[in-house]
C-alpha cells in the first residue's frame, strides 16, 4: 500500500512540475503574450460595450428589450462564425511553427 501511495504521490508531483514548467515556457513566449493581451483587450471592450449598448439603445433610440436582445445575439453569432475563419486565415497566411 505504501508503494502505491508513494508512486501516486510522485506522479502527482511530476505532473505539477510539468505544468509549472510548461506555464513558464508559455509566459516566456512573446507571441503568446501578444495574442493573450489582444484577446483580453477585445473581451474587455466587448464586456463594457454590451451593457452600455443596452442603455443607449433603450434611452436614445427606444428599442424594446426583445429587439435589444436580438441585436446582441446577432453580434454573438457574428463573433462565433468569424472566429474560426480568422484562425484559418491566420494559419493560411502566417503558418504555424509545427508545420513540417
């Protein structure tokens, strides 16, 4: 029983060390940091725009709640559809490091 517990503990420690090493390697990669920062900025902007747009559409244009929800849904669907297209375009134009 002790050997099994020790083996499981050692495997868990190796897994944690591996995770930390991989995280450090990712954080040292400037390309990944740039993409992460751009993604964070975009999501922060959208996170601010969505609630504010609800108020503006209601107070300035008198748009009903159903129509406001429809407008936000259109934006969400557009994002959902264009994200893979943008990824494919980037891969096609800039390639990936793991191509042989």
